[in-house]
């Protein structure tokens, strides 16, 4: 599976393959043309309440990951669709957060990678 993470503020490249924005809000200062996204998967972004609670505070990371995985469990069909796409070509998950090590895109990538290893199982709790 070829699954990548990339900040939306970085230039689009042909090697990105299928580009999916996984944030609920459109990133500031990025035009739709410059973003060059193939899909905006708002439904896979953390809920508004979870996003606001987390506030990109690293001290809340562990609990954020757990809560976000619980939210993602409601979107298994969409996650499966993107996972299948990544099995046959590159999928780049795009996000706006400055801290790539504590972004929702990283959690989604972990869930998708777990799905590849355990197809048909619940995505909740997948590492």
C-alpha cells in the first residue's frame, strides 16, 4: 500500500497520486486550484467538538487518538474505499496542521494501515 501524508501547503506533485484533504475546514490561504485535491473527505475529519477540544495540544494527543478512532469507526465504508485505492496506487492524505506528528491525518493513516493488515475487522482500536 502506498499511503502518504503531506501538508496541504506543500506543492502538489504527480507522485502524490490521489490527493485527499482530510480536514473539516478549508485551509487558510490555499486556493482550490493550488490545492489540486481529488477529494475532500470532510466526513473523515475529527468532529467539530473533538477538533476544538484537542486544539493541537500534544498533551492531549493520546486521548485525541482514542476519541478520533472511535469517530472513525462510523466511517468504515469510506475508509475501506480509500484503503483499496491505496492498494492499487498512491493516496496522499492532506492536512493543514503544522505538527505532522500530532495530526488527524496520522491517525487516519494508522487506521488505514491496520485495515490493510486486518480487512473486514473493526477500525476502532486498530494500531
